[in-house]
C-alpha cells in the first residue's frame, strides 16, 4: 500500500544488471528513444538515429525490439520528400494506463490517461457522506466511471494517484490539515482503499500536485527551486527544492494558511480552528468582505467562486473601489509571500488557483510590486500556466512518471 507521496511496495524483481553491460546500454538507448517519441511524437528510424546518435542498423534493431515489446507501433509513412516515404513510429498508447483523483469537500474528479499522457476518460461525482466506507466507495466509483469512459476496467490501471487537501501523515497514515474533508479521517482508510483497488496507490497533497503539473507542463518547467502558492478554497503552498517536493515531517510543509502574519489577528489553536493569519488576511473569504466595505457588488454563491468573480470584475474595472480591492488583496498576498521568501529564497514563485488567476496580470503586477517592497531579494513571480484542473493534471503526471519508469525499463526483458 502506498503512503503520502510514496509509491506502493514493488513486488519481487530480478537483480539489477551490472552497469555498462550490453543489456544496460540497450535499455538506456531504448529509454532515450522512448523519451524522444514522447517529446516529439511520431519519428522515423532515421530521425531517431540522428537524435540519439545511433547508427541506422542499431536504430532499426532498437525499434524492432520496442515494437516486439509492445511499447511502440508503426503509425504511417512520412510525406513531403521525393522517393519512398519513411515509416513512422510512435509510443503505443495502450502500453499502460494510469488513474488520478482530485478530492475536495464537494466532489471527486477522476481521470484516466494512456502512457502518452492523453486523457482518455473522466468522471465526477459528489464527495459523499461522513463515513470512511463512503469515501472508499466514492473513490472506487469515480475511478470505475473514468475507466469505463476510457473503455477499460479497474484492473487495467497500472497506478493511481489520489490528491486531497491536507496530507496523510507518513507516521500514522491519517489525514492531517483537512478537517473539512468528511469521511477521510479514519485510521483504516488507506488500508480500505488498498483493499478495494488492485493497483499501486499514491496519496499526495492537492497543492503539491498542482506544482507537479506546473513543473512538468507549465510555468515551472526546468526549475529546480520554486514555490507554488495556491489560493482557492484555502491558501496553501508547494515547496520544490533541488527538483523534489519538500513535504516535511508530517506532510504539512506548505500549510501556509496557518502562517501568523502582520495585519491579521493572531490565531491560536490553529489546528482546531482550521485557519490562521495568512488565510484570514488573503484567503478567498476576505474578498467579498472587502468588496462590500468598498461598496462593490458581491454575488451569491460559494465563497471561492464569489471571490474569483469579484476579483475578475475588479481587474477589468477602472474605478477606484476596484483598484482599492486589488491593492488590498495584493498586499495581503505579498505579506505571506515575503515570509516564505525570507526562509526559502526560491528562484520562482508560481501563483495558482482560481482566486489568483481571476485577477490576471493586473493582480500579479500589484503583488510583484508589493513583494519588491517587502522581500530583500524578491524572486520572479508568474501566474500558473496549467489552468484546467491542475490538481488532477498533476495526479496523472505523477502516476505517469512512475509508470513510465517501470514500463519503459527494458533491462529485464
């Protein structure tokens, strides 16, 4: 069974081959070719040979080996040049499939992707009741629905990553920092999930998964040290150091909504209250309150959606109350960010979540200006590029990374 951020325990395996042996060298060339096909799409034998530095005969043997293993398929003939066209090869999308879940207090979203990363099935349903068996049943139902939409069964999924608010404590296996997530705090929940789902499972904080999505596909590509600040139903952060997520002793690294900050009342017993200074200063709930004080219209609805709508309207407006609201929100955000910058000194901060995204570049510019006044060495500040279901995207990307390492390893063939 997997624990927070860790893959399930692998089964018995053959002893690793010695470095430098022909088998290992072949496996390295195989993986290089597979990664090129993932990055570029269909390629000819000649093009693969040029990109890898392999001779034509070696590239031909490599492709024949990967085709026999079911990892690549011939997809057609290239066009545009005189003479016979070259056969094109691509990753076999059916080589493996993975699942991902994004769990919130209101709903569970599940999706299935093939080994190329293409989403082939999705499903959504309400989170459910307060009992652990309800949580397990809902996760299984959501994954089954996504698998069915992809024309697959539950057992066809190679790996599943489940993203939730808070984090599962590696020591106790219990969910922390997410008291609002009903039915997810049973001490036997992870065992029940492992018993219901036959594949390796991983559990990860939702904001961490948004950072995975940005690191692999979005604004943090190529960045080894960055912070992602998330603002939606709550404020949270993901911390990436030397290319790896930093989770902390109990999985609580990045729970910055609890951070005491100037400008907000000091909140005590934050675990029981479920909030803290930074959340009170710059969380979604302060936006409609501040808007009403400034005489701006505030619609009805869930507070995160209301906050996003109000900030989007303010960012598009040219009146002084709208500008004042943006300045107040930007200052609150910058206060918390300055504390993180002082401790972590990241090279990049990615702003993510629907509340921040609603303010767009105008809000980002105000936050950057304020952070420039509050931090000794302010880092680069950008809005996240993965705007469509970033948590679910990160869950799939995390599952794909581990699955590709396993499925693309031809050293044991």
